[in-house]
């Protein structure tokens, strides 16, 4: 069976921009379809049955033992220009942990599954953890079906992108209680997104509340030169105000707020834009902190928009309240590891969504750069191997006969 390094190297080049080192793996685009093919190949090499739910999530099952399965895994998709580890490390480590258990002759008393959840970053359709939200029934399937990407393709149109020319009729998106009922616990291994770990492996304490809001600024397109300042309705003005207000409100309330994914239309250099859309990402240690931060941003930007004669809209796209992982499972995992630091995270994860339906936990592998969602994201091979050993120890314990 392949070593971890060989497994990692076999997935690493897929979707990487060799110029920047960043990754571009959006759901059902060519790189992600190649990741899906990689997943199926790895499962088949291990005699693991591959299952795909109606939402496009993949599952590989080591179907020994009985009762509910212990599921691990993560996601393939990346943010634009993302790092190599966010998502894929959890999937490669899952197959590597299965190899470790098999090499020692372990026979699970419960099935073990490896998952690849679709659209975790929400970089194509705008809502994060879309695949796990659909599976868990945490988003209305009709709303999800209508989400569109930058080209106007809907999720409903894209969701059969890996099913070949004759997609089966009976696939439907949405909550799958049969599948959820077969899973007893979910443990996601993920690269650390931050700078807290000073040992190779940590355990997640809680996930901060976090959400995304879409900002729409509608002004009046005009000539960049011949239009007097007092005659302008320039949506870029309140937009610029939003960028500063997000930072200042976050500082004031102890939150983290970021404005991104900006689109100014029509986009000419000698044109006053007619409309600007942007996304606000706001997170904080508590729901109230996030609420107060977003309320301040909304108020300040509304004033700026009114001053510039621009219509402003702020609409919530997705929100996840504080996720406090299952305390008993976390305690059991820390014990299985012989002790490990427990740390909160401000990054969202599929484990945070499934926590509403079943006991979930997370392992973090140290990231010496602390950087994530960028090419500098990193984990050393030694720490990755420690992560695989830790995940194997957890699976050995949870799937014990
Ligand atoms: O955005 C997040 O927190 C995660 O990386 N999807
Ligand atoms: Mn991410
Ligand atoms: Mn991730
Ligand atoms: Mn058991």
C-alpha cells in the first residue's frame, strides 16, 4: 500500500496553479472532478465501496463490523488561490489511517467511512459547507438548488456534474436520514488555520460563530471625467466605506470581519460603476459579538450609501452559531491520543455542520506558517504523519469491536 507521502504526492498537483502555488478546485470543475476520480480510485484499491449521496458528497466504506459507522474525511474544494492542505489533508490522512489499521491487522467492530464533502468553501455557489448542510438538512434544498455561480449556472444544474451523460433520475438533493442514521460519529482531521499549536496534533474545542452577508450597492453608471463630483452616485464610495467599517467595527467588538469577493460593474477605468457587489465574512467568539459587529457595519454603510445617493442592501447568506463539539467524544479522543491540546477555531468546517446531527470532533495538524487560504499554508511531513497516527488511534478506539 502507498506511503502517506506517495498518497499525498498523487493528489497534490491536481488543481494547483504552478505559477502562484495556489489551488483552484471549485465543485464540479475539472480539477475537482479529478479529485473525485482520485477518491474513487483510492477507495477501490482498498476494496472500499463508494457511495455518492444526492448532494454530490462521496463516501468510501470499510464495511466491516456492525452498527453505526465511524466517519472521517473532509473536502477537496478550495478557495480561489487556496493552500494545498485545507481539506485534502483530511481525506488523504483518512485513507492513510485506514492503511495503518489494516497493516496492523485491526478488524473494526463498526464500519469505517471516508467522506469528501462537496462545496465546503462555498467558493462557487456562495454558501459554505453546502454539501454537509444539505445532507444534515441545515439548508432548504430548493434554496440550494437555485444558488448560482459567477456564470449563472445553478447548483441544481451542476450537482450531476460527476454523474456522466446519463445521471440517474432518482437523485435528489437534501437531507438524507438513511445515510445520517448509518453514521455514529464524524471525526475530521484538518490543517490548523492559525498559529496556536506548538505540538503536532491538537483537538478542536469549539468553532466560533461565523457568517456571510452579501452587500449590494446600486448607483448610477456615468462618465469618470465629465461627471461633476456633486452629480455622482458612485457605489464604490459606500463600498470603500464598508471595507474600513468592517475592520473598525471588528476591532471595537472583538470580532473578525473581512470584505471580499468584490465585483464592480461594468468595470471600466473611465467609468463610474453602476453597481458593486461584495461579501462580508464576520466571525467572533460569541453570537452577540458577531451580531453587534454586523449591525454597526450595516448602520455605517447605510449612512454612507445615503450620502452618495446609492442604494445599499445587506443580506445574510449563511450563518453558523457557536459549535461546541461533543464533550464526551472530545474527552475520549484526547484520551485515545494520550493527551492533546484543545483549541477553538474561527474557521468553519463540515464537522461544525454535522455536529447538529451526530457526535463530531476535529483533529488539527500543526501549521508552522499559520497561514491558510493561501499558498503559504503548510504542514511538515512529520506532523502529517503524526496526524495520521493520531487519526488511526482515534478510529481504532471508536471502531473497536
Ligand atoms: O471559511 C472557513 O472558515 C472554512 O475554511 N471553510
Ligand atoms: Mn477553508
Ligand atoms: Mn477546510
Ligand atoms: Mn464498539
